């Protein structure tokens, strides 16, 4: 029998060094108008977005505004992801625009700002994502940017894999006809 030893780490989820802000906007353009000046003083920052397309578009816009910016999404190969992670960890790039694929295994203690450009898909994802801020105990911030259409983006992400009533009918009919 293989003996496996585990270390149990018990700690509170209370992180008094992280301040929380929720900002409301009319649309994504308003978010961007707020974001660009803010990034001048945000320190190492992760900006979470809902999709690869938004990741690429927002990162390009931030880069075109004069900020060194990395991207991270699930369609990147291992080498691309590793390179971006190392650049961020080594402070070569101060800003990462990422989908929820970014973060597991990232242990950069001096992340000062986590921005959710779009809503997280679950409370547990949100907690994990903001938990990357201020691991060194220094003051950090978690900022959620919201505009009315964000709820539709979230609904689309959450229900994309669900079967529609029409799909269910097609499936039932196919089973009925294939059993004859």
C-alpha cells in the first residue's frame, strides 16, 4: 500500500488587505474609458474577461494605448502559456488579460489588482480569482466592472451546454425512430 502524507493548511478566507469595488457602466466602451487611465497606477494586474475573443480584443486595445500586456486563454498551447506566465512572474509584463483559464498554479505574491471586466461564472471562481491578489499581505484591490448586457453574456456562458427544448424533441424522436 502506498503511503501518502498530506499537509492540511487551515486558514481564513478573510483577506483584509483586499478592498472590493463594484463599478456600474452603461456599456463596454464606458468600462474601457475608465480602465485605461486606471491602469497607469494599478500595479501588477489581471483582467478577467468572458471569452477568447474579448481577451484578444481588450489586450490589443490596452497594448495600443501604451501598456505592455499579455494574454492568456484556454486555446493557447503549453509553451505560449508558460511564456506569458513567466513574463508576468518576472515583471516583464505588468498586465494580463485572461479568461478563467489563467490562474491555477500562478503564485505571484505582488498582484495588486484583479479586475473582472465581465462577471465570473460562479462565486467559487470569483473567490479563487480575487484570491490571487495581495498574497504578500500588501494592500490590493478586486474590482468588478458591470454593465447591463453583462448578464446576457453570463447567461450565454452558463447555459451554452444545456439542451434546448427543440434539441430534446429531436433526440426523443431519433430514439423512437431508431428503435423500430
